C-alpha cells in the first residue's frame, strides 16, 4: 500500500461587534483587536490543498548543533529533545 501526505487548510469564521465612525475606522479597530476577543461563529470550511505520494514515511531529521555550540543552553535542550524522541517520550 502506498503512503500519501495530504495537506489541508481549515478556515474558522469569527465575528466581533465594534462601534466606529466609518468602515475604515472599524477595519483599523478590528486589526488592532486581540484575536481572543472575537467570538466563534461555530462554522467553518476546510480544503484539501495538495496530495503528495511519499516514497517512505516522513521522519523528523536529527539536529546536531555545530561543535562550537556544544555547550550553550540551546544545544543542551536540542540534545534532550532528540533523546526524548528516541526514547518515545516526545
């Protein structure tokens, strides 16, 4: 059996009622509003964007930091994440 990666996108519709003098001001206020203030309209839509046949299942490549970076905090974190992945923790 072949393996395929399906790339899809989902659009969620939200709304917010605001008061403004005109449509331009309403747009500006909406753009500056935190997304958490919008209310879900509880409907949306999704679309299949692409389908790609994989020759082999995808696995995340192992990242090894450059030798001069071996002692910095990020390198230690990366090593721990790689270890966790190998051990099936992450």
